[in-house]
C-alpha cells in the first residue's frame, strides 16, 4: 500500500488519511480501520484514482456521510473514497444541479429557501446526494425517483455518462447504481416545483419536531434498520416481541423507536450486527417474515 500512497500523493489526487478509523466517518460511530481514505479533488482526479485501483486490483468503497452503513470491526483492506469535494450547487429556474457530495439535509433547506418544493421529504435524511440517489432514499411517501431528472455517472470503464430518470431504474430503496457497483454518482439534476417558501419551511420544521419526539436522535445510529414489510411496520413487529431496550454490549434497541439500534456508549460493530441477527431470527420464528436490512453491511464475512 505504501507504493500506492506515494503514487496518489505524487499525482496530487487529493487529501488522504492512512489507517483511518471508520468510527469517525459513520453515524453509528463504530467500525474498524481502513488502509487508506482518499478525498479526490475532482472528477479527473477520481478517474486517476480509479485507474490505480483497477491496475492494482484494490478493493474500494464509496462512502458518503456514513449514515446508512455498518462496517465490521475488522480492517478494511482497501481504499475508502469520499466525494466531499463534489459539492457544487447551482439553481436554474425550478432545477438544481448538485454534486454527489452535497449534504442532503442542507440541500432540502436551500431548496425551501428558494421556494422550490419536492425535496422537503429529505429534510431528515442525514446522507449525501450521491448516497440518496444510490439508495433511492425516501420518506413521507416520496423518494429521489420523484425528483431526479438525470444523473451524471462514472462507469466501470471510466467514462462519464448521463443517465435519465428512467435509465436509473429506480425502485424501492434501489437504483441501477446498486446493480452496477462500478458506477459512481458524480452529479445530479433535480426538477422541483415552485412552492410557497413559508409553507415549505413550516413543513420541514414540523417534521423535525416529530423526529425529535419519535426517534432517538440523541444517540449515534444509522436510522431505520429494517425495511417495512408490505402493509406492516418493522418497528411494530419488533416492539410486539418486547425487544425494546434489548442490549448487547454498547448497542441497544431504542426504547423510543424499535426499528432503531443505538450506540449507547463504546458499542462495537459486532454488537449491532448480533442484535440485527437476533431480531431477524425472532421475527422469522414468530411471524414467518424475513426482515430485510435497510443498511449496507460492509466488510463482513457472511
């Protein structure tokens, strides 16, 4: 890896952190270390980095705000790429052109200030624009599919292409980016609707207050752990099994919302994973329902 680090530094690809602690870059505040974390300066430098990664056959992972991911406690023997420098923002009429590294909550607030509606559903999703597109993030019966016009993507063969909304193949918490893991979201065009600024800001304010009442925002977590089965709520299934407050090590099922696992202090990733596995088994045994994990599990053997 030392040779790779020297090459990345020589080519001035961007800032790097060697042996980065992943707990600093995930909202669960858990995880092992990664060999190298890189912040490419721009698309050209990202392409140069990907050329090195492919040539040396190094595994890699694109990490946004770390708000929907659970890394294991083991060393990630590869390169973590953060697109924090990809945060250009431009408003053109009712459209937004925004970089993949832009903060989604901040963007929803900026859109509201401009009197543009359609993005207020994202005002409580603590991810990046790129991560939201990747996952087709959503809430309040809306999602990225409803507002994305096009997405600029770096392909497996390191070409920059633009995909339309239809070509993105959005579905529930899915997009073409998950089917083609070599694709990297670079920039997004969103189409919103002119709306009343005061009304939008009031909606965002009310939903923020509701989240404070119903979600354990005072503790590190990664949001909802499981997807809701059709016609049901995962949190209700877990609550009915009397699992609220169930704890392993520093990880605990929230007593405020049963579909949240929180880090109440010095939790390990393995504590969280063990709770996830136990919940899945108990729900399967009691209801014959296979709960699907909404978060991405990275660097686990199983």
